[in-house]
């Protein structure tokens, strides 16, 4: 997992990298400049355009000046502007400034008055005014500078984070005074602000470049937020010994009581089997049982006549899925309450109708078995707890819920987050807009149920399941188009998503 550091933690990281990796500030800044140029060339053609670099007095300004020098050496037309805070530069920025070739490098140092250049629409702006350590809203001349840059017609690429944006919580910020970047390129750690929808107009598309800091240098810096990576999940995949076929099998149970929802049950069941679940049972309306059995012979299908016996032996199941088709009326609410007894200690998996029932009676949240998993969209979270002003606020409430109830909450969105009872959030950035297709949440529930049914712990099942579904969406888009993605397509590509992780 990639740690998501705060601005202060980045200072600690770089100090430890200097000590343990012998990576000096100068070396790190030079690596950043080379990596930034390489990433820039992946997205922009630089030939024939002027590049305007705006640097501040801190470490971000040092990056900006070094990037400007690197681009200038490559023969590009670069105009650099260095803005002082109180007439002082940080040691890193001062060191880069001193090494600049004054005879060939265009640098204007701004102390007070600034005469804006004429920037054409075909030019490029690189913003390196403020980095992740900014904690107060911009003021005075910087507001006018940000306004000038935002009103220019040239694209803006921000270094580390758009100037004016706080790295974590922007609830007290003045967002009118923040750079609106087309693209943001960070180093060593994405910023927490990148994952929130309200910050997208400022962050734009973003990427995070690793500059080779060792795991040893990162050790001991605790963070509550992580960015999910393929390599970490490849290590989490269970080994499947040759003789495991002879071992007892875990089971999962899907409960569907409402007629007409058999299609959603089928999606979840197929996804669970593709995720590797060896035995899956489903309780469905009598008139739909035969068609489900014929469509998916691997599934053990039960009807309401088996309900009493089935629920009496519910502890035989590794998890019980309460999803679409369970029902949302008073009878369904009483049924869910009767299932939530201390005698059943296995994790429940709730989505769709299950979340709706919890919203109608939030006292049931406290009755959920430890390590249960909720899959909730932003709209469902709002329905449960009231409207939130921001994704940041919504995430904090999901983390609070996970801590209070000792459960896991998957907050589904463009960047989904798995919120753990430890107060830790794992962000997954796989997937695309195709995941808004009808039935995608049923596939996700099925995959996670299938992982739980193999004996995975709840945290692993939640993070791995979310990632597998996201990878499936990306694999489909790579071949066809995310516009034509269906829930069935997600299921069909789960095997290839597994293969991609196994190859890491």
C-alpha cells in the first residue's frame, strides 16, 4: 500500500531518506525535475510553445526552479518567476537558485510589484508556488496572481498540489483563491485532497511519481490513509495448495425474498463464483427457483419452504448477503432484526436493500456482527446520516461509523474508500465511469462475498474485491469502451483481473 502523507509527514520522510538512503535534498529535487519532465511529455507536446514557471519560496518552489532549468536545458523556451515570502527563501529553494546559470536562464525575482506576462493559449503554465505544507488561505498579492493564472487560456500543470489548496481538509479554505490545474503531478505520495470530488476542479487529472525512497525510510511514519496498489494485493492472494480440494469448504448465503430481483441475485452469484467461492447458497422465491437453478447449476438454490431449516443452521455460512431483493418493508426490517442475534458471529455483507433498512432503523447498526461490511454509495450515506457538505466530511462519518460498530464501510464513488474500525481508510482509484452501470454494486457484493466464502478476512475481502472489480472495468475499457460496460462484462473479466494481480 502507498502511504498518503500529510505535508508535515513529508518533511519527516525526506529527513529519514537523507539519513537512511543518503538521498540529499539536492538529489531528491533533481530526481523530481527529471521525473516531472518525463511525465509532462507523456501528456503535452512542448515544441513551439513557451513555458511559464511560477515558483514560491519553499520546497515546491525549489522543484519548480529545478524543473524550469531542466526544461531550459532541453532547448524549450522557459520564463521563470520566483516569488519571495517576506524576502526569504527556504534552504532548498535558495540552493537551487544559487546554481541557476544567470547568463542563459530567464529568471525574474518578485519581491513586491509584479507585471504579468502575456501568456498565449498555446503556452503552458507550471504552478510551483505553494506545496502540501500550506495551512492558511492565500491572501494579498497571491490572490491576484492566482486569479491572473486561472483567467489565462493556457493549461496549468501544478507541482505537488494546486497552489492555495490544502493537502487534507479544505473546509476552512477559500477555494475561489485556488489554482485550477488541468493536471497535477505529485511526488512520493498523493495528497488526501486528491480523492475528494469537491477538489476535482482544482486538481484536474493527477499522478504521483515515486522518486525511489526506500521502505526503510518510510518505516515508522504512521498514517491513517493509504492508496491501494496492485503489488500489495498480489501478496494478499491466498495460496491454493494442491490438496486443498480435500479440505472442508466455506459457504456463503444470498437472501432474496422479493419477486423480480432474480437477475440481481444471479449477478451476485456469478460474481461470487468467479471470485473463487467454492460453495454458494441462495434463498429465492419459489416461482423463480427453477429458472435460477437452470441458469446457474453451480448454485445451491433454496425456497421459502426451506427457510426455517436454513436460518437455524445459519452459522454454517461464512457470510450472509443482504442486498437487492431482500426487501425494504416492515416485514423485511423485522426479518433483518431477527437475523442480527448474538448467536451469529460471522460477518454480514449489506448493500442495496440492506443499507436502506439500516437507514430506516439505525439502531440495527449496533447489532451488526463484528467485521461486517457495508457497501454504500454517497447517496446512500447521505440517506442514512443526512446530507454532507463534502466528500471529506462524508469520509470522516464513514470512519466514525466503522469505529463505533467495529465494522467495515465501503464508500463507493469515483475513488472508493474502505473505512476500517482502526480509523484507517484505503482508497482505490481503479475503475472508470462504466462502473455506474446497473448491477455493478451487485457484482461488487458478489465478489466480496466470494472472497469471504474462501476464508479471507473482512478487510482483505473488501479491499481486494473493490480492486478486482475496478481492474475488470479497466480491462474492458482497454479493449472496447467504458461507455458500453455492463455488469456481466465485469464478471467475465474477473479471471483476467486475478491474472494481472498474480503476475505482479
